[in-house]
């Protein structure tokens, strides 16, 4: 099967369309009651600004805090997963397990994707000064550990920026980290492994056809995925969400986001 026939495979093309749920023409807006599903309105979730996921202007409202931005990005990640038909077809228990296993990586991929058009020094989500300047942080962080974790996250951002990961690649990478068949307690790990395989095939085909001169690109992208776990999910929760959710378990936060 040649490359052109592979890309015409209807199942793979359908998968890519679903993975690219948040494209340049698809914005999220829960601030406009006329355009928003009422079920998505939840006062416990900071409202999302109306702007494309990819844009040419500033990607952040700099008047909002890093915690509000983080909440929006996590909500977008959960909504993205929820809107995948292949994900929705799984049992509810499997959906919950996969989200609990992958939420931190999905959040980081969203955060990195948002930061791609921004100069690295201006990206507040990965700025040590921004975190340290936030009020009442002393009860949440050990400054030395925070600096180390944010340095690792910033290095990861720089790695993605150096490769210039495109929207289709981000979508496939999100699916790869979401469909983790080795997660404990899954009812249908074989189907989940198949979905992850499909995402990898799509990533390989896209990289090969869109970047024919970069023969090692697919392997490089796969090797970048472990970087998302260099700072574990407990630390990601502490850095970006503990100030907002307090002692509420992240599992409950994810469940509430998924239901709304």
C-alpha cells in the first residue's frame, strides 16, 4: 500500500478528523449563552474565552491567573477526549481510568500547544517568576523543587517548539497518551491498544507525507512523549491546580468536568 492510498483510508481519515476536534476553525466559548450548550455551564469551572485554539494574536488573557488558564486548558482536554467517538464507545469505567491515567499529559500537551506561538520567555504557565509572584504560594511549593520542576517543563516546551510540532501531530500525540492499554483495571485493553495503534499509524503517515525530508521525525515525536511524565501528575496537580481545587481529589474534578 503506497502513501497516497494509506492517506485515503477512510477509517484513518475519520480518526484524524475526530482527533482534530480543536482546529483553527473550532473555538470554545462558554461565555455566550446563545452559542453554548447549557449543560456545559458550570460555575465551578472558570469560563473559557472565545478565541481559536490556534491563533496569530496573544494566546492568553494576561489578566487571568495561571490557575484560571490551567483550569481552562484541562477542561478543554477533557472535552476533547469526551468528544472522541472512539473514546465515548468505551465503557464508562474505562473512560474514567484512561482520563485519570492521562490527564496530566493531556493538560501539558494543551499547555505546550497554546504556548507554541508565544516567545518562551513570555509563557506565564512555565515561568518561575509568575508562579512565585502569585499570592500565597508559600503554602503549596518548596521554591527549590518548584524551580526544578518548572525548568523541566520549560525544557519540554522548548523541545516541542524546536521540532515545530503541528496541530495534527499534537492531536495524534494526545490520542497516543490517552489510549494507554497498560492502565490497570481496564475492561477492554485490546480495543484501547488498537485505538492507540491507529493514532500511531496516523502520526507516522502524517509525518512522512507532510515532512518528507525529516525521515526521523516520527521517531523523534514518539521519544518526546516520555518528557511529559518527567514531572509526575501529583506535582502537576500541586503546581497548577491545588490553589484552585484545594483538597478536592483530582478524580472528582475530572469527573465533574466530564459530566459538564
